[in-house]
């Protein structure tokens, strides 16, 4: 689901300054985060409620900052809750893409602390970037009688042509992933040579 999120002008402008402070303060810049196959190709900041389990992804555990340290992010969280009734997000992973060379590769946010059917609300601010979803290969599918069928062996050509979807995420857009999206799909934000401006991506999550 993709839609536009209405933010207060003061929240948006304050965030520009606040996120600069966040990425400066946080010790998770591209030069310091080593995920085993190189440094993280974007700047990140992690915020979570007190007492929640630690987030670990790709062998890396980011420091969890509090919502009180970044008031504009708390205001956006409140706006997201109003835009998606019935949701309760208690953590946030902020990604800052400085330009077209910053990216995130194919992955799924399937960490166990989010549960089997996590709901993730992604807010985009700044430069428009492409967001891709593709079906994971060799997933169990439903048969005609409603029962699970064993995955069939697929050729390289079949895997290369696996089902994909594309979204152009503009400033202020809100994209929601829910259900078995993380179990059955991968997503990415690839490099884009023409994307010269900064993009801030706020991914709100619920930790069980």
C-alpha cells in the first residue's frame, strides 16, 4: 500500500536539522558500520522504546536512541498512527541516502523480534527514489485445494524473471508492508546516478 502522508510544515523543517544531528551523533555512519562485506552504503540511526529487545541485522547491533532525543521523529510517528488506524509502532530505523550512490540491496526485514507478520510503515522525505519488491524464489505456494505445495525446482531464467513490483517514492509518501511480505518478498532501493539530492527514509516497526 502506498499513499501520501500529510506532515506539519514545522515537523518537516525541524527534521532537516534534527536528522543532521542524529547522523552526526550516532556512531553508525558509513565509515564505522562494517557488515562483513563492506561498510553500510548509507547513514543510519535507530530509535526504540525503553526496555525493548535489541535489534540485530546482518550481525550488527545499532545503539538504540530514545524518542525524546528527536522530537520531530515522534511527531511523524504520531502522524503515521493517525494515517494508519489500529497500528502501534515502537521503533524506527532511519536511513539517509546522501545521493544516488547510496542504496540498500535486496533484503527482507524478517528479524524474529518483529514476529511472523510484521507491519512496517515507510515514510520518504526529500529526493524521489525507486523502491522494488521481488518474490523470493522457491517459496511454498498454495495448491488448488488450499494446501501447501512443496516448492518446485526453478531454472536460473525463471529466477531472473521472478515477479517484481516498482514504486517511485516521492517526498511525503507513505508505503506500508504487512502480512507475509517479509516472509515471501525481498525489497531494495538501488543506486540511481541522477538522484543527486538527499533522501531520508523512516521505517517504523513494532517490536513484540
